[in-house]
């Protein structure tokens, strides 16, 4: 057992329903995913994060849960899930599942009972008020300029309930001890089923002031209780939280090693894309310098380029966001909610191999644990004809055959569209072809993952920015007891050579280990670093202790 396995993991995010269909009904399933595990293992993946797998009306990609103890029947049953866990363990892959407990589906038994009877114990499982609050804040799922609040009137209950997201997703009253006990039961069940932890959906929303929801003492004590419970049940299990806040709030959720084990680093993600848009490293360097110093060796940030939702740019100023829109989403149908981009990474970067390698080289060297989104490793695109966030949720493209090898079902019966035309169609972009091509992007990703695993300092070490003297070149290093990992990235389309001001002894015996080309060996006595357009270099120094 390795309690800190997550520090140097490679996490792969997927939605079972769009990944691989084994029974030919047009929807991905656990059997299909189980059959794909050898591929993920060969890629270098050490952990898969599954989007919601619970029974659901599926009005929000499974985040509207109807029953936490039942599997969505389209994916299989608990027996299929147990087989998946065993197969994953055989190839050294852990499984995280999405835990959406900020809210349930309006079809959940708890909510249905809550509506019927004011005196039911389930009434206080949700947040009800008789009078709609004055001047309620607009709902976050409303389009820009649209008038929509987070309070919905229910005729059966003759009262209003609170929903952070869609009206069919009523928020749970997390302050209620009975609700907390229910969450413990859910976590206990799935830990016993063999999962290695949970991705906690919408973590900050659990503590927002909502009507009559009233916490006694520090509301974050709930997360402390979550962590204590999880580690008691399974010492190496983790909690990975979606906390889309400013970095000065991160410590409220990590906090002295007693809350979350990991947080997604949305802030660095936003400024990475601003850096890409400007072809300047400065925005990203400034963002990295804002990361909290207090993160301990038992805590970690998760870095990512794209996730399953829109590329949410709300950490940028309006002008900065418009810069990114202009560069990467110039058409209105490429944008969503006034804050996000509904395109995949490859198309955002113009399917430019140099830029795609640069982006993923950053992913694997920035401080934290890298998280890949399914299809990212082959450069999949999006389908903008699909509604809202669904544009980036097309089915996985496995081969140059019917439905991209995802399913044998009739194309019209697929759970989601398959991209069949253009430069991102499955005839041009698929796993099978790229596995056989030593120069493919998939081959490059696999090689980059191998190097990332070989040099764990990038995941473990303390990160520091290196002054390169150029606004286009990011230099940084991470030091641990075992060694030092160093990386340089050129965000511009021109060749650049920078001269560093460094401690010669500290950089003695540094060797180049990976790059877009084979560069001349680094010389600490003449510390110049050359980078070709959109070039990158990884260096390493091993610490030898007697």
C-alpha cells in the first residue's frame, strides 16, 4: 500500500457511456471499459476517474443522481463493476468515482418524500423556504443576460427549494447531520466495492449560504469528517475536490492535512490558456507564483488542460477572457455561459502538433498530478452541432471503422455523436492507426508519460520559477530529497536562447532528459538555454546521499 500514490499518478478521466460499447446497444459500458484497460495501462495511466455511474434520469450527464446505491443500468450492474475493479487492479490501475452530493436528482426518493410532507424527516434533507428571497442571485447555469434564479417553486410542496445548478437538481442540506450520515454510508459502500477514492463535485457550493441551511461552527468540519471517515475505511483512499476558486482559498480545502487530499488547479489552467493566446509565459509564471506555499507532502494539486465541461475562464478578467475567446473561440457557437469555451484542446490549438506537445509537456512538468481527458492523447476534436457542453463529449475514436470502433450499433442509436468528417473525423484520428505509427501524437504522449514517471520530482518537489529574462519562456524547477526536475517552455513561434542567472553549484551535473529536439548539453558555467519555436526541454539532477 502506498498512501501517497496520488502524488505521482497519471489520472485519466472518462465517461463510461462514451468510452467503449461491448454489447452493441450504442452506449459504452463497464465491459467495454474493462476490455480497454490494457490500452490505458500501456499508455501509462495509473488511475482512472469515472464520471457519475449511479442510477440517473441523465438530464445532466449523470450528475443528477436518482440512487447512489444502484448503477446506471445502461452501463451494467454491480457485478460488472466488481469485474472492472478486479481487472483494473490486475493492470495496476486505481479507480476514482465521481461523488455528486451537493445535490440529487429531483427524482431521488429523498426529494420526492421531501415534497410530500412538511413533517417528513426528508423535508430537512433539502433547502425549502415558503417565501422566495428578495433579489436572489442569478443562477450560475443561466446564459449571460438570462434572468434565472436558484429558487424553484414546487406545487406539491407549496414552497421554494434551492438549486445551485439546474432546477431538476435540488441542493442537499449538507448542514443536516442526517444528510452527512447518508453521505458516509454512500462512501462506505463504494470503498467496500474497491474504489480508491472520490472526486468531490462542486465542493465550494456545499458551504454557500442557502436559505435556512445553518452550520454549527466551522462548516469545513464536514470535510474533515469526510477525510477521517475515508482514511479509517481505506487508509490509501483519497478525496479529490472540484474547487474552482482563487488560490488564496485553496488552503481552506486542504487545510493542515485534514480535509481534501487533492484539488483541481483551475486557476493555473485559466492562465495557461491566456499564456497560449498571448504566446507569452508571463501570465502562467505569475499564476504559479500565487500557489500557496503551505501545501504539504500529503496534499497535492491536480493539473489539467481540458475537462468534461466547458473551458471555464472565470478566473480571468473580462478583457483577458475576450483575448482568449478571440484567439481560440472567435465564433459565438464556440462559447458558452459567457465565460467558457466548448471546444476540445486539439482544435483550440489549431491541431498544431508543436503546440499540442508544448501544452502536454507543461501538463507533465507543472507542479501537481497530471489529469488527461479521454481522447486527448490522440487529439480528438469536438462537434459544435451538439448542444451545450455535449460538444466535447463525443464517443471515443478507436479505429477507422464503423462508429470509430466505439460500437457496432446503428449510428443513429449511439448515445452521443461520433465525429465522422473533417480533420478530426475517426478516419483520420483514432487509436488503432496511432498505435502503429511511431511518430503519432499517441506515441509521443506515451513517451512523455514514461519520462514523467521516471522523474517524480515534478509531482513531489517544491516548485520555483526561474527568471529567463524573456516574457516568452517559462523556466521552473521542482526539488525533492531525491533530485531536481527542471523544465523550459517557449510559448512563441520564434527560436529563443535565454541566458540564466543561476547558482552554478546548484545546477551542476544537470542533464537534458527530454525535449522536442536533441539540444546541446546544458553547461552551468555558460547557462544558456536554446529553444526552437514552441520548444520544450526537461532536465534533471539526481541527488546522491551517502
